[in-house]
C-alpha cells in the first residue's frame, strides 16, 4: 500500500534538514505564555499530539508536568526518545486512534499538525481521539495556520540550499488544501519528491469539527504572544477547547 504523504515526508532524512531552523526560543516563549494562561495544577498530565522530535513537549516538561508526546513518524520519535527525561515519554502513535482514555488534563497540537487527511472521516476520527484522551473538564489547545493570512502571503516558488541538498519548493492552494511540493536534489544529484497537504480550515470548520467530538471553544488567540485573534491579520489561529 502506498504511504500517505505525511508518512513519507516526516520520516524522510530531508524533513529535519529543511526545518532545522525551527526556533527553540520561540517554542519556549509560546509554552511559557500558554502555561501562564492555562495555569495547569501541579501534577497535571499533558499530551503533545504530533510532537515531532519533542520541541514543545520538553518545554512543557520543564515546568514539572508529566508529558507524553505521540507522533506517527518513527524517525522523529526515535530522535525524541534520545531526549526523554523523568517527566517526558514519547511513543509512535497515529492521532486518528485513541491513545489513553479520560487520562490527560491538557492536550496540545502545535504548529499546524492537523488537517493532513484527504477524507473528512479521518479528521473526525482525530478530533474524537483528541477529546477521548482528555478528562472531563480537560483542555485542548490547537495551534493552526490562519487561512486568509497564509493565502495572502503564500510564496509560490523558492529554492533553499541546506546541508548539501537543494530544495525546490512550490506552494499553492487547491481544492481546499495548502499544497507544498518539494523536490530535493541530493549530493549525488538524485531527485526525491515529497509533498505537504494541509487543509485550509477556518475557525468555523474547527468549531464544527470539535463540537461534534464533545469539545467547546473557549477562546482563540492570533499569535504566540496570545494576542486577540483577527481573521484578516493574525498569523496563527490558536484555539482553546474544553471537554
């Protein structure tokens, strides 16, 4: 069976190379702002869904909370496991399927790590599993791109040279998806093709999706400083839901 785009791309050796500039300081500041706003009680259990190599998980655990990170990409989890500590554990897991039930006080889905799927059913399955992981009264934070802001600033073509590889990238919006096509030319001049496909969801789409899973929207922020959400000008759509 052919792999889905996220299985091939996130587990490729080129994914972490292209995104090696992701800023730990930015993640630290965002997590600090979230912790200050959410005020998790001591001993809270936190779930980082689609955690990648654990950048945000480790920041959350630095406050003394018990953090579990899950991700489908085995290579990313392998890298995350090398950073495990007494408060943090990482597991390979598909977000569409339940992990623990009624177990976590807070769940987080950072950096547009949703909207990957072609079928609505899969998005509903993922939303259901997010909700199922939370205790009653638990909180889910979803950090997603803002469609209008992103579409207006889409860079159609660019070439990035990194670590001896050349990344030819094209971006466009088609059939309700932000699509990024990535052609990687490696040191041997071999070309490898990958793709990212993320649903161009708006706030109303998330409200409908997560309401059906038993979650209600509490508030929405527009950036990592937790400023108010502006549909036209905010770079992010950071939604706080409660079970």
